[in-house]
């Protein structure tokens, strides 16, 4: 989808059409969740710090995120996708892969199918979607990105190298800031450089990943579209309005995040085997890396730390998640203020796979019933009907990360 969150706001508020709309970054520490194409002309982009977005676009219209609304529109779009193929792999609320193999008899050529899909999405939502068509996920995604907005680009197999070769290294999946720096120091600047490189030379820069990266650089990506892809993690993170070091404030934030994550796990019928604490320190070191511009002196980089613990038994209990998160914080012995805290869970499995108690009822049965009872109250009366006593949402600012579908069904 094209500038999805911002486009929804412009659709629903006609007075914003043609104006630079920026979703998120409504507080001093917020980040941009989406920017309209009018805002992008000023250099504003997703994940940019709010202060930088305001410097670039002082007359921009900054709006808070409405994830429930965006998730509802996303569901409309997904229903359209299902009309064209049952093999759909959602990546986020605004993006998905579709396997359209064997649809020629129903919809004609891939371009004809994509044109019909674009028209149907516009009819259903009044929004535009860009489509990239290729024989692999990697090339289709890049074709889609290069065609935005309202694009439709078909890259035939024989055109793959011409598309990929001149692109910067960061367009390639698996090339992050560290790998990019190592590759550039070794003399590689484009995807084409990787595709043509001597494998042993490439291994000296990125080690065992050299063969995989070179295959991707050549457009060789045989990963299938997975319509039943299992959820791998569930998390929540927020940025503080001001850097914090007070343990009570940290505890309040981790308690709030643990409750949110536990509720989502229960909603999806899952339990988690591993708890991870995410910490972003408050003092910047160096500059942020941009996908298209390399190192930017205008966007500071803040060190990010993670600490994890695997549980003896998987859980969906907020009290357990909270206790582990706080233990991880204490063990980390952070000696400076932090700007962001997050709690995530992984090693997910269905609740029905939990091991039963060997000797009768679990003594914590009453506590385990608390979470579902709170979920039922919130579903019936709204999220604000009840909170944990230590929950202080006014101290937290949404980080702008793309969350999973909200807990409500």
C-alpha cells in the first residue's frame, strides 16, 4: 500500500489531501510511522525521529496513529487479495506477497491480474496499492518499491540483472549497517558487485553468509510464499518523553508492556518460551544509517541492547513475563539513562501444547484466570475500563513501530 497510514488519514479527512501528512512523531521522542508523498518531498520518511521530521517539514500535519483503524482497512485489502489467490503471505498491515502461479486461466497475464487487483483495492478502500511482479520474492519486493506510488512493474527473469545490478547494497535482504560497512571497506558498492565477486573475497568480508548473499544478488531466491506462516514473536515497545533511569519508572513501563504482550498472546492462543528485554540507551553514539543515504549526520544513532531468557515452560501470564523482564533489567546493570524499553516474546507455541501439571491442579490457577478475565472486560467495555495499578501510560510515547493486528477481534 502507498503511504498507507497517511493515505487513510487523507482519505478520511479531505482537508488533508495535498498536504504533507505525517503519522506518528506527535511527541518529542516519537518517530514517524508513515509520511504522505507530499511530506516525502521534504525528506520525511518512516522511522525518522520526530524532531528531524519537524526540521525538514515544519508545516507538516502531525497526527497520532490509529492502529485499530489501519488494521480494519488492512483486513479489507487482504480480502481483496484472497479473491485473486489463496496463497497470501502478509508481511505487515500494509504489505503482502501473493503467489499467482496458475492464475492465467482466470485473470490473464500477471500484468492483467495486477491491474485488476489494483482497481479492486481502490474500489474497496479508495486507496492505491503498488504491485511488483517477478519470479522471486526479493525481486518482486524491489520492483514494487521502485514503482511507487501507484506502481505496477513486471520484471521478467531475463531482466533481473539489469534491475538489481546498479542498486545500492542496502536494497539486498540481509545487508544491514554492519555488513554494509564491511562490504564497502572491501570495495563493494552495488548489488552487481556482489553478484560478480569472487566468492573467497566475499567470504573475507561477510563470512559464511557470502554464498547466500551472492545468490540473492543474482536474483536467486527460491523461498515460497507461505500463506500459513507461523507467528514467530510478539512484542511491545515505547519511547520515553525524557530519558529515564529511575527503577520505579522502568518497572512501570515493563509492567505495562508485559500486560499488553500477554493479552496478545492469549488472544492468538499462544504461549511464549523466551522473554526478551530491549533497551535503547539515551546517549547517542555516531550517526544513524539510512538505507539510501548511508551515514547521516542529522540522525543520531543510539546503542541498542537486548537480553533474553528461556523459560522452563512457555507462558501467557503477564506476571511471569513482567518478573523475567525486570530480572533482565536488574541483571543488565544499566548505568545511564535510557530512551526506549521493550518486551518481546518468542518461541511461540499453541496453548494446547502446554504440559499439564503432574499432581493435580496448579496452585496458581486463580492468578492464571486473571488475564483472560481482564481481556473479557476490555473487549466488552473498552481498553480504558481497567488498568494495572502501576501502569502509567502518560509517561510513554508510542515508538512508531508497526504493531501486529490489535488484540480485539
